[in-house]
């Protein structure tokens, strides 16, 4: 079933989560082709069968997908404009336990709260902030400070302002459209994880690539 | 007189905001909070975690500078200890991670297996060190 020289564009994210055990090409990458019927046919091509309902993770080379398409359409020209290695994750059918998740969130919130409180206390103490304030006050006013003064007050206000400006939001209210620092850090971290997964799987020869017959993904623990 | 007050107010404000930027930038770029979010699979709650860090920083600073009496929270003293311990423990290792201590050392001494034991050793060492520090009152 040869077709005229058409170009099929495919674009995949580096990280894909699949919901069903029968994985089609359309689940893994988005694609575009001038011929509507080719597009819908290619999208529904079966690519991967997840053996059981446990958690599975595969690293798939885009070449394997191109090979799969070429089996059906040998004359189709395929242009990949996305990732070259794709991590496919199947989380299993088990529902996430909401109570457990709420517990985890609470624990992380408490750790962040107390940890941040401890960090600023340790910093103030370590760098002797109260002593510095005492000395500045004495140099300015020519007498010892009786109790707390303007320095502690404005320092505390400045600290609060600095934190909120740094994090770029408070509660639901965001000050600019930029992502927050932890969101940026999180996406960097996820990138690192993905790069590592691809490198590990190709080092162990587990990547689903052309010229290999293996089809067993790594079991996720 | 009020000129001096204004200058001191400026000092306080600037000091506070710069310290906030420095310290919390440090905490964030060490990736402690994003690690927590990743381990628990709750990356969608990052906003909440950031709020917790912000509120914790503000209240912790007030509590230390103004020496607020916190006697009503005395039953939770142990809680404060354990959570600040967890945070500092993660901080210490995150710092080592950011500075690439592990990859460099493991590569130098040609260790590829048993990295888990290396981490365990670090953890036990930290606990022992902290215990000795507090026990002998160094």
C-alpha cells in the first residue's frame, strides 16, 4: 500500500505517561501529515504492549517508532521535530491514596515551615545580627539601645518583603507571570532525571531501539 | 534625630531584603524543596511549599529577634527538633550534591557499586557527629 511521497512530522515530549496497556503511536508523539487518512492510521498503530498492571518504564528510541511506521508505509518520509529518546511511564491502575498524599503534603509543609524558621534563626544567630544592630544603634544614637528599636522592625519587614518578592507569589496571588523559583528548580531537576534515565537505559542496552529484539521494560520499584 | 531614624530604617530594610534573597535563594537552588516535592510525587503543590518556607522564614526571624515567649507550644518542642533536623540533614547533603562531591570522589577512587553504603555511612557519621557535639557540649 504505497502512497505518494508524503511527509509525516512527528514531535514527542521526552517524558510521556500512558494510561492504557495498549500503547499506540498517537499516545506517544503528536504528528502532522497533509493526508488525513495516513495521519489517523499511523496514530492508531500499536506500538507497545504493557505486560501487566504493575508500574513499568521504558525508554524508546524514536527510530523504533519510525521503523514501526515504515512497516506500514515504506514510502512515507518522516521528520522528527521532537525528542529523540522518549521515556514512557505506565503508573499502573492503582489509584493514588488520597489520605496518604495529604499526609505527605502535610509533612513536607511542616518540614519547609520549621526548616525555614530554623534556617533564618541559625543565620541570624551565626552572623550575630542582634549584636550588629546593637552596635549600629549605639553608633548612630550615641547610647545603648533600650529594648527593641527601628532596626529590628525594619529588618523583619525587609526580610518578609524580600522572601515574598523572591518567591514571586503569596498564596494564590502571583506578582508577575514568571514561574516561581522552585518551579524553575523543579523543571531543571526533572530534566536531569530524564537525561539520567535515558543514559542509564542505553548503557544497560535496555532501550527499545532498532536492531534489537528486546521488549522487556524495566520494572519500576 | 529623625534623620538618623530614617537612615537606620533604610539599613534595616535593605539588610532584611538582601538577607532574604541570599538565604532563601540558597535554600531553593540547593533543591531541597523540589526534592521533597519529587520524592512525594506532589509537584503540583509547590506553591503551598513555597508559602510554608516564606511564612516559616518570617515567623522564625520574628521569634528569634523579638524573643517571643513560645511557652504555649512547649509540647511541640520535639516536633521542632525533628523537623529542623530533617531539613538541615537534607540541606547538608544537598550542598554536597550541588558541589558535585559524590561524583568526583567516587570517580577518583573508582567506586561504582555500593553507593548506597556510602550514603548510609555519611548519614551515620552525621548522626554520630551531632550526638558527640551535643553530648560533650562542644
